[in-house]
C-alpha cells in the first residue's frame, strides 16, 4: 500500500470518527434533557407525596380527638331540610 492510499484510509477513519462523535454528542444532549425533565417530574411527585403525607397525618390526628365526630343527634341538619 502506498502513502496516498494510507492517507485516504486515515481520512476516511477520521471522517467516521467525527460522525460518530457528533452522534454521541447528540445522544448525550438528548439524555441530559431527559434527565432534567425526569428530575423535575420527580421533584414534583415528591412534593405531592409530602403534601399527601401531611394531609393524612392531619386527618389521623383529627380522628384521635374526642369531639371530631359528634353523635348524629347533636349534628345540625343542613339548611335545606
């Protein structure tokens, strides 16, 4: 193989490596975007879970109070009755 053929092969390999590099950079950018979106979604879900936990704790504490539920005879009927 002469020097010109070797140079052509090297140029072809360099071109292929550059194309591969561009594809990898595109994939990395896509993965970073996906990771950011998933991170934001997870943060939102964790905030919702925290809120639901606080609501459940509040409702559970209301159940422990003796005056939380009154007997039906003590309940005031709604105005339309």
